[in-house]
């Protein structure tokens, strides 16, 4: 391009504008419509390492060939539309450096006295450090999210393990309880078998006496009474456990009576209560019905009762646990579990529902029982939960749950 042509579109010589070019902390340039440098400051020359004088009058393709095509497209767009182009990121390497740098550029048309576009003003700010920080933040975020996913998976596994452990405790308790009536029934049956053999032998000899007959009939009557009572007790325990196991293992929604569910749970936990020297008082209004999830509901009651058994009465102290279920307004049911145990300090109350918080970790407790309760009540059952406790007085956990559970609740 001849010097006469350059002069026609030369950079306007204004002292104030020149001062801005000389002192600006960002790169500035003024390009002709054919992408020749008419003005450039020292800051912008750092991109290619050519001096200010080495840029003037030369094209972008001469000075930074790697950026030429992109710059020509931007200048062409401005010349055709008259609109500025802003926020364009440019990547490249400084001369003698292998690290990639990044600049954010803004392009604005320069208009002449008659309004026609005579050139393009360019502002470029290096954002290499900012981009590096953004990459580091993205990497840190991705790492944190991956760790959170792994933690959530581990937590879900522990929650499931805690549910299975609770069910396992029920199995152990009910098995122990069933052993008593079944064992007694076996003993009675053995005695009855022996008495029957002796009676049959006496009949075979033909010397049966009325007193022997009466004695045998009395034995049969007593044995029948013992067998019926003990086997009925075993059947009752098995039925209770079957329903509890089914309810805790499935999440099907159905209509049920919470009083019946409570009685079954109380029966299944009776061995544990008796072993701990505790009394369970159940107050449940009959006739209540819920269209909800008996499995999660049973899990909540089991966890709360087991939590009271394990934590509320340290050092083998005896005590009382109260379980009350009553109507609350037109559409809700109140469930309250309270005890007269050791109670909790303010610090323990604040952490009671936190996952993995337990005061008995040395005994193998995971610290998910009350966390599971909170999640089930506030999630799948669609209710709310409140804990009140005072040291030396006891603890009360109140739950308000709707009779009709929300359709999309999740534990």
C-alpha cells in the first residue's frame, strides 16, 4: 500500500488520544479497511514481538499470519454491517515462548466526517491468567462433583446396609422369641408321646384302669392347652415378622391402619425391649387409615424405637418408651415417640439428624438411623419432624405426616 493511501486513512493525530495509546494497560490498534496497522501501542506488540514502527503500514497477515484470517473476517463483517464485534477470544503464543496465551478483543468501526467507515479500532486485553484460573476452577469443581457422587453412592450403600441391619435385628429378635414357644411345644410333645406309649402298652395288656384313663386324659388336655398356646404365640410372631419384613422390603403404596402396623412392630421388638428391661406403651387411635407407604413408615418407627433402646438408657438402666399415634387436623396424623431416658444436650440435638453422627461408634453404630428417619418422613411420607430433648429428662420426636402421601415423595 502506498504512503499516499496510508495517509488518507491515517490515525487521527490528537494528543489526548495518543496519550491513551501510550499509557493504556491494554493493547490498542487502529486498522485500515484492508487490515493494515495505522496505529498500535507497545502493549499490543507483545502478541507478535514486532516493534510499533515495524507494524505501521504492514498488514495483519504480514505481522501475525496465524491470526490473519480471523481478523480479516471480523474487519470485513464490520465494514459490511457497520456493527461492532465484541468479546472475541484470540489464542496464540508470544515469540520465543511455548505457552499459549489468550486475549479478549473488542472491535469498533471508526467513522469519518461523512459517516462512512474509514477504519477499525481494536482493544485487546490479555486474560491468560483468568483463563488458567477458570480451568483450575472447572477442574476443582469436576473433582469435587466426582467426590460428591462417590460420597453419595457410599452413603446410599450405608443407608441400605443400615436398613438391612435393622431388618436383621428383627430377624434375630423374632428368632430368639420363637425359640421359646417352639422349644416348649417340642418338650410337651415329647412328654405326650411318652405318656401315649405307656397308655397304649397298658391298653394292650388288657389291664386298663379308670384312674389310668383319667390320668392320660388329663395329660392330653394339659398338653393340648400348652401346645395350642405356644404354637399360637409362635404363629403370631411369625405373622408379625412376615408383615414387617414385607413392608420394610417393599415401597408399594397401599391403604393400611397404622395401629395394626404399630402392634406388629411392637410384637417384633418385644424381645429386644424385654432384654433391655424397658417397657413400651403404645397409644394408637383405632380406625385411622393412611394411603401411604407402610414399609417406610414401619422403618421410621423401628429406627426410632431402636434408637431409644440403644441410646436413651445407657448402662443398662430400665425405663419407659411411649409411642402415640393420633389424628392431627383433617388430613394429617401425628406420630410421637418419647422416652424418659438420659436425654440430649443442645449440641447433640443439633447433630441428631446428621448422617454418620453417632455417640456409639465404638460399638459399631454407623449413625444413619435418625438420618434415615428424617429423609423418609420429609421425603417419601411428605411430612415434617421435630425433636425435643433435655438432659436427664428424656427425648420426644414428633412427626406430622399426611394421611395421603404425596405421589412423588422419595426417601
